[in-house]
């Protein structure tokens, strides 16, 4: 899930601060989600999916990405 978030943020040129504002978390929390240090909570993942910053596969947990 983290790799998907990183890739989609990069492709759309979205900053950590913008994502933090979108999901109501701090930039530090979003950085931890992006690196895989902290798992992305379901409510945050749903907001990221609606913003097209996570794929359906990542949201459903069917991604090949272990992070």
C-alpha cells in the first residue's frame, strides 16, 4: 500500500502536506504511511482511494506490495 501511495503521489505531484490536509493527519503521519513504517488506517485509506491516491487493489488488500 505504501508503494502505491508513493507512486501515485509522485505521478500527480501531490505533496505530503497536501495529503495530510486531505486526510486530516499530520505531515509526519503521512510520511510514515508513505514509507511503510506505520500501516495506513482504513479510514485514511478510503479517503486516499477517493482522491485516487490508492488503487482499489491496495484498498482491498489484494496488492502484491507487502509494504
